[in-house]
C-alpha cells in the first residue's frame, strides 16, 4: 500500500477497495465510513501484516468496524486485502475486537454475513454461532438474492 495514506478513513477505504468483490455490493462509500465514525459508539481497528495495529495507517492490510450499544457490540465490516489473507490478520482483528468490546462492558458480540461467505469458518472458530436468518437480504451476482445469517457469541 502506498505511503500516501494519511488517516484511518483513507486506510479503511484502501483496504475495502482491494478486498470487497463489487459483484456483491457490500463495500461502503467513503461518506458512509466517515459518517459512521462520527458517532462515539462506533469503533475501528486497523491491522498490519502481523495483525497488530500499524504505526502508520498506510501500513494497514486489514480493518474492522464495529458499533456498540448497552452490553452488545456488532461487527459491521471486516476486510483484509487479498495479498494478506490466510496469515492470521482477520483472526487478530477478531481477537482485538472481542478484547476491546469487553473493556467497554460488552457481553455479546453480533455479526451478519452473506450466506456462503468464506469467512464463516473463521467466525465459527472464534465462537460465533448462527442465531438467525434474513431471507434474500444481500444482492448476489446477476440480480440474485442471498440470505444473511446472523451470528452471536459471548465475550
């Protein structure tokens, strides 16, 4: 990634543009990311190739966005650039997310994902279990619709 990345939103957008397949329309716009980060109950994590928080946002190869309320926190987005996948970056982000959420008094974590998303195995390894389904929630290739699955885990 270029050293021209100068702030967290730039880093998040650079990772998102590399990581999300446009076929599914799941990537957020810069405005959506900026707007959500205005709220004090919304949090982000960046990760370098080791999974640690980078010294410089331009070194980010992964990010996680979350939002909490009361004793629950929802993972909104998680992405890792294709070149950095399968190296533990996402696992590190999930671990850091759970630790940070617990420090905020959170007792349950939620996430929602597209059915057949390859990340399901990762989420299950981190203790997330399916608790619900939203029929035809996501857009799929060529206008098809795909169910969303809601997962939860205790902190």
